């Protein structure tokens, strides 16, 4: 059964389904890199995509492997509906709304490619996910994913702490590090390659930065947050302005394992 934490995250993504494509610049960049780095020698017959969102990466996979059977799943029905509307659904492309961790753990068939873009940082048990992925891959299969790392939006966390004198654990602070991801993968896969990329983006203002987080649904789950009064928002804004503008970085970790 899906947890309260995941239900909260799912609701945020569902609310952002209509705006996601207009604001998910970083996610689109990581999706393009994932698709580009897939080996030209890979000829998958069956693909599982975990966390398809609005279908941006799904579309790249479908174009790259038009004759394969592609299962694209997401735990947000609104996201799945948006992806289906955008890409259609034919005999080779299957959309399903379900929890990715539960789906992967229950599979009885094998896939030649299990892949995911900017999703697995929201999973509750990466160790179990990697174990099930390794068991579900075909003999020559590939596990190919990107996920955000703990340094993502670290500037925003610093702004809260230094401007408001309040320690805040933003969702990214609980994301696995590249070392943790690599070590976990090496428990279940013979060949593991892990890389990281820092994508820096400058926003026009603090409201613009916060709007991008909201409109992509990437606010995550937090049990408590200080109320952002006008005075507090002003202090956070001043913190960014004093450092040259509303610039934040996104840490994207790429894993290729087989």
C-alpha cells in the first residue's frame, strides 16, 4: 500500500501535470542525456520506464526504439493521463498508473532495459529497487537511470538557515549521494558506471524560483515548514541578491548498470 509520504508527493505531481512541461527544463536536459548515452548496440524488445511523468523521456525512448514493447508507469494518474494524451497509446506503448517500487517488486517477466529519469530519488528503498531491477533484467539487460542528488537546491536550504536562522531539511537533503548509489548498485550488478552533472539555473526572482518548484510538482514531502510570511520571503530574497542573484544548482546522478 502506498505510504502517506508518497501520497503527498503524488498529489503534488498530479497538481503540476498541466504545467510540468513548461517548467521542467532540468528534467528535460537529463532525459536528453539519458537517451543520448544509451548504447547503439542495445536492441531491447521490452522496456520498463519508472516514473514517466508527462512522457518527455517516454517519447525519446519510443522514437529510439519504435518496435519495442514499452511500459511507462507513474504513480500520478494525472501525469499518466497527460502522457497518454500527448503520445497516444498503441500496441507497443503501454501506460499504467501504479507505484514504481511495488510494480518492480511484483514483476514476473524480464525487461531488456529498465530506465528512469529524475524519479528514483523519491523511492523509499533504493536498495530494494536495485535488487529487484537486477533480478528483473534479461541476461544482457541494462539498468539506466538519472536521479537528483542531495546537493540539489542546496542554496535554497542555506538561504532558509542563514536568512531565517531556522534549520530546514529540504527534500533533497534525504536523497542518496553518488557514492551511496554506486555502492548499492555494486551489490547487485556486475558492471556499474556512475557519473554526476551539475546544472546551474538562474531565476528572475525568488517567486520565480519557488514557482518552478511548485509547477513541476517537485516540492517533495516535508512534515513541517516555517510559514513564509512577507517578511521571511524578503529576508530570503535579500540573501540571494547579496550573492549575485537567484542562482541554484541541480545535482543529477547518472547510473548505468548491467
